């Protein structure tokens, strides 16, 4: 699986859509605040794209559930590292309870978008690229 493969870019587009959908799900859950929505529309797709590269290199089989599990795991790790880096930069006190609740909510919110996007990716790949 090379990074120059067309399927990789389809997977990355699906991860971008997953990040945007996760930001929308979180905005609907907490209420829409333009300041936080703009930040999350940058942070969530970035975390999913970074994790998508790692998932693409690790997931070798055709298993949808393997893609879903690795996508959730690596995007949560990327988001956790993103929070660890950004809390001190913005001067927010680094409270462990706030950090853990944000990471737990992040692990909860993308569940359905990741399932939908990974399944859609597999359908697209099986339909258009399996016959080549």
C-alpha cells in the first residue's frame, strides 16, 4: 500500500469528512459557538488526516472493522497529543479532569462518523477499484 495510490487519497477524503462530521456532532451536542466550531473544524480533520496516514500503513487487510478500530484509536491518540500541546500554548490551566473528559468525549463523538466513512470507503473501493 503506497501513499501514491488513488485509494489512499479516497481514504484521506473520507477521514476529512469524518473530522467535519465529528465537529458537527460535537457542535450539535454542546451548542454551536462560532469560536469553538472554527477551531474544531481545523483540529478534528487534522487529527483524522494524521491518523489516516498511520491507519493506511498499518491496516493491510480488507476488514472494515479493522479500519474503524484503528481510525478511532489513532485519531484519539492524535487528539490527545494535540490537546497536550495546545493547553499550555493558550494559557489554559491543565486540569486532568477537563483533559480526560475532553479525550473521552472525543473518543465518543466520532464513533458513528468513523463507522459510516470507513464503510463508505470500502464500498467505493470494492465497486470501482476491485475490478481493475
